[in-house]
């Protein structure tokens, strides 16, 4: 159902894109910053995973971490 709005309250948003504008560049910068933030935590998370959750190679004599989902033969 349409909502009545006074004409002086309507923003002509479509006119924003007729000339050069920064919306695309700002959006790309925002997403690049988000990706950089995620990537900055990745090395520490990878080290933590390898130290606490990974399993040794099947032929190795090393003892792996205890996992409740691992089946022992």
C-alpha cells in the first residue's frame, strides 16, 4: 500500500548516478578493508588449528590431538 509523502520530502536519489560519483570506489574500499581484517587474523588462526586440531600424517609416529570424532582401529 503506497504511503503519501510530501513532494519536498522526496530525495531524487536517481540523479546521484548521472554524474561521476564515489559510491563504487567507497564500496570497494570498504570490502577491501573487511577482507584485510579477516586476512590479518588468518595466520594466528591457522597456527592455532595446526597445533590443536590437526592430525599427523598416517605413517608418522607422532601423536595427534585427541578428537572425539576420530575412530581408533
